[in-house]
C-alpha cells in the first residue's frame, strides 16, 4: 500500500514542474502555483504582474528541491537583486543604510 501512495505522490509532483512565484503588497508572503508548461505559467503570471517562473531540476524525498529561474516575468530584477546582495552582504552597515533598516 505504501508503495502505491509513494507512486501516486511521485506522479503528482513530477507532473507540475513549472512554478510561478509572485508577490503582492504584503511583502512578508510569497505565493506560488504549479503548471505543466511554461506557456500556461506565463499566461497565469502576466495576470499577477510581479512574478518569476522556475523549472524543477530535482527533488529529494519531497523535502528538498532545486529550481532553475527561467527568463520570464521579473527574472532580471530578481537576479540583479540577488547579485547585489551576494556582492555586498558582508557590508552590513552599507545594507542597513541603503534599506533604512
């Protein structure tokens, strides 16, 4: 029985491998929805405006996932923000001043 449940769960996870992640004015939350194709995800994402699309690369025991950011939505802004953070994360005083923290 457990093998059957595992296989059913595995099929569900593998079916939706494209994820749209979007934000709203409440910056403490992110939202996401899974799709079977980038085309479907892009159509949905355009309605949300502030979104990125990623593709599932792998998962391990339904606890750990690796995602690739695809060139759709606000991916350029997202990648620039991450690069900026990576470049300056050791300069805490600079970051706090910049973001008025």
